[in-house]
C-alpha cells in the first residue's frame, strides 16, 4: 500500500484475490487497474441489498412534505396544520432515527451483523403499514396527525438503524481501493429515493385529477398520500429476504477473535515487527503507532460536530422546502387544490433532479481521487456560499436565479458533507466497533436535524427566513473549520491502526 498524498498510512489490509459472490465475506477484484467507480457483480448485488435502506430513507423522510400539504386539505379544509403538530410530524422520523442509530449500531457489534441485519427493514415495513392505516375518518384532525407522527417515529427507528447496519455490512466486505466509492454508491440511493418519491407523487396525483378537480372531491386526496407512502413497501419487501439471509462477513468474524485484527492483518503486523527489530526501526515504529492511535482518538469529537452542523442546514432546508417552492412559484398558492398540489410536486421534482442526484454522483466519481476531507471542506464552503446568496437576495432573486442557486446548494450538500459524513465513520473506526461508532456519529447528525425541523417554522416567523438561512450559513462555515481537524481516511485501513494501537499497548 503506497502512502497517500496527505499522510503516511500504515500497512494496508491485503485483500484475498477471489471473485466470491456477495454471500461470502469479501468483494475482491482481481483486476485492480479498473476505474474505482466500476463495480463487480458481487458489488452490484451488495449495492442492491444495502442501498434500498437509503432509498427508503429519502423516500420516507422527504415525502412528508407533500403528505403534510395533502393533510391540510383532508383534515383542515386547506388551512395550515397546527405549527406544533406539523413540526412534530416532520421531526418524528428523525427522532426515531436517533434511537435506531444507537440501538442497531450497538446490537450489530454485540450480536453480529447477521443476527441484526434485516430487522431494521422489518420495522420500516411495519411502521409504513401503520402510517397508511391512519384512521383519518374516525379520529380528530389532531388525533390523525399524532397517529401518523407516532408511527413515523417507529419508522425512523428502522431508518436510523439502517445507517450503521448498511455502512458496516458494506465496509466489512469492501475492497480497500474502492471502499469510499462503494459507500458513496450506497448513500446515493438517497437521491434516487427523493426523485422517485417526487415522481410517484405526480403520477398518483395525476390519476386523481378527474376525481379531485372535475368532480370536486378534494377529500379523496386521502387516497393519494396513502398510495404514495405505501409504494415504498415494494422495494422493502423486495430485499427483505436477502438481508435476513446475508451471512456474516469474514472480516467481522475475525475481528471478534483475539485482538480484533483479521488473520491476514496479524501476519502483516508480525512481519512489520520482525522488520523493525533494530533499535532505530523499533523506535520509529512505536512512534508511528502512538501517532496514529492518538490521531484516531482525537478526531472523534470533531467528526461528531461536522455531522451535527451539516444536518442542521441540510434537513432544515429539505424538511421545509415549501419556503423554497414559494419563492420559485411552485408553492401551490393559487388554483384548485389539485392544481396547487401538482405544482408542489413539479417543484419538488425540479429541485431533486437538478441538485440531489448529480451531487451524489460527483462524489462517487471523485472520492478516491480527491479524498473525503477535501470533498467535505469544499462542500461546506460552497454550500455556505449559496446559502449566503439566498439569504442576502431572498426576496430579490428572479425565479430562474433562485432555482439555479438552490440547485447548486443541493449539489454541494451532496458533493460534500452529506455524502462524506456517511463515509467517514465507516472508514475511520475499526471493524470491531464500527457499527456502534457509526450509530453514535449518525445520531449526533440527527440531533441537528431534529433541532432544525422543530425550530425552522417558529424561527422563520419570528426573525424571517433570510435570518434562518444566515444561521445555516454559519453552521456550514463552522463545519468547514471542524473538518480541517479531521484526518484523511482514503486508503487507510482502520483495523491496521487498531492493531498498531494494541501492539503499542502490548495487548
């Protein structure tokens, strides 16, 4: 393993050269000269199994915006939802995510990935069924919103559990050279979830055009949101069996034995010790082990801060897109109820197609060349730039200029910290503790999302939307500063770092 440009790396894990299917432990590649974004058949299979979680994550989390609007017509005759209940409804899935990230992360390390993987998907399926079973005709409007919010919390537990589970299952099997790319591919399913969610909303709503717009049966919108939400069950059921039957990865099994390093790793480390038997080499080796161990520990808190700051801005924007849609003329402020909803659907589709999906793929194609740290810092800074433009010119930008700026903001969220904060913990923490550490890291981020979702509406009313965007601007600048303190993890095997630490301790 050659040294990276940013820092010297310890000896890397040696990948066994085989072409095992995804049901075996490693996704190795005989031809290491192929582009990093090229996936082998086993990797594509793993992408299908793990990626569906993030597809559902985005589909279920961001579909709540049009659902909340449809509930206005079903429950309040087109009037606004109570601000407190609306905030609770939008924050519910993120509240559950914090619980799921902690619980499933710990369970995956304690009981093993095989024993736990798939259970989070079962929870998502159960909660989705209960959400679309909301008895809106039998409960009061407030009761209906509370029902939906409670089961969205349970849905969030499953969605949150998918973060550490899919990251760990994938990293345990990934080829070191393409580890970041594989994680970015999996995470990019968020973009597709948002895009498909927007398309499904438009298609289903179009099917109800005659009923709602011609016959005037606006209450039938109740069927639209139930169908849109229920469609997420198709990919969930489609991959449930594969998750429940996925065997344990060899790397995880070996991490639970002895000092947590795999057998190949132990051989490598033994060879390193023999090579460093002379006094100078031994001293240098000890210093290197101390440095990487200290470096690993010192950056955990900095990383938590980055994810927390990112999610304040990211979810604050995306869970309250009605403000943005209003500025670009797609808020549905005029016309019949059906026309208003259709405009909102088109606006969401424009935003998702222009910014979300392209940003994820820019990360996929560049993450192994540019590195995680560079992408994260420039993403924070560019997001801050476009947030500053939107905040400063919020009421004076033309529709076209607003769309361009917002699309670029979304692009650099995803060609930036939204993608790298998912990759970082999976690549920073050793296999033995990876799921727990990833879950804790993700939970810090969701804490920021919860704060943002609950506070955005009330803050916007008190100090104005431009002032809230300036707060998001500050969060992005702070995130960029914190990112400067992080190590680059490209080409770095955390199990080697952990083994070096153990060797230095003499354990």
